[in-house]
């Protein structure tokens, strides 16, 4: 096969091959066109704001490209046609400048109107005992400061470690878990996010945006699981060789099931601590016995 013909065949084959690769490629876990939502109010509002901006972008794109194509067709080269030399159109230039400014103002106002409901936690649907919330305890928490007294919420400390997430739950009992977080459905959960070592990023797409986990600094975010289920995600910041394996998940369950898990986890952790303390005591006793025998042998050497 002649070389020019070979090149033509290859050029024709490249485009279908690339399209086939795009079709069979796995989609990102954060949604194809828009952020995932449906798990928490802040995620829903983020998606709404995204679609609003996306729709305006599509309108602008279609308008600009439509005018461009219309001009290309209407003023295409023809025999005997000579291109006109123009020096601008003041009205047109003022018009698109004012139009673009109006779009930016609209987007800015819409963003700042919706931002508080994305940033600041909504009230819980249940109280601290799992009962439906009432007007008396329907206070709001804020992520940029400690929640106010009387606010119904659950604060969980999220600690990023190479390469695992650790969650510390509130309460008098020492309860923590790794990888999987367990929360009651309808409870507003505020997160204090930090890191032990390098920069990580906490991200459960269906429950809201990303939040960086940085050493020596605490970032705050929130969510409120709308329905029972498992919401999955992973670290969204390149944090080392095993970054791809730093998964995380939120298990949302009815309050009574969550409370049973909490009590069982507290009991298991306490049992593990007691067993560890007993093992430590046995090891210390063995070490003391060995030291005593060694001293005795030193004072009474065998002839």
C-alpha cells in the first residue's frame, strides 16, 4: 500500500477509534454533566446553582455560535463580491457589553442569594433522641463558627491519615470508626475536618462539595442525609502513592438503628481497651519477673 494512501486510511480510522474509547470509558463518580445530588440539601442547592449557570452558558453559546454561522452563510464569498471594510459598530459594542455585564450581575446576585443555604447547615428533621424536630429546637448551626446553644446537630471530627479516614463521634463514650461514617437520617451533621500528615480532601459527592483536610487547620462543612442508604466517595486530593485507595462512605440509617450501632461500637471499643490493658499488664509483669531473675543470677552466679 502506498504511503499517502496508508496515511489517509489511518486518519480516517483515528476518529472512530477515539469515539469508541470515549463511549466505553467509565464515567466519573461525580455525575456526567452536573454534580451529584439527592442526598443532602446543600448538594441539591449546589446542583441547582450549577444548572442555572449551565443554562445561561448554553444560551450564550448558542447565541454567539448562531450569529457566527449566520454571518458565515449570509456573507460567504461569492463571485464578484468584495469584502467591505468597516471600523466597528458603536451601538452593537455597547449592547453586548451591557448584556454581558447584566449576565454577570445576575449570576453574582443568584450565587450570593443561594450561598448561605449551601454553606450554613439546615435544621435537623429530628432531635437528639430521634424524635421529629419542633420549633423550640429548630435552630441553625453555622460552619464558620460553633453552632449556637440549642441547635440540633451532630458534630463529627474527620481526620485524614495516609491512607484512611478516621471519624470521632460526639458523646461521653469513646466512639470512633474508620473508612465508614454512620449517621442517623434527618440529623444535621457538622464536620470538623483536619489531617494528621499531608493535604487530603473529604468528598462524598451526593452529600455536598469537597472540603480540604489540612494539617494544623480545621475546615468545616455539613450535610443532612435525606434518606437511608450508602453514600460513597473518596479522597479528592493527591496525597501519596495510595491516594486512589483512600475511600470513604457514609451509612445513613434510622435513628434507632444508628443508636444500636453507636452503643455496640462503644462496647466493642471498651472491650478492646480492657483486653489491651490486661495484655499490657501481663507483659509488664513478665518483664519485671525477667529483670528480677537477671538480677538474682547476677548476685548469685553459678560456680
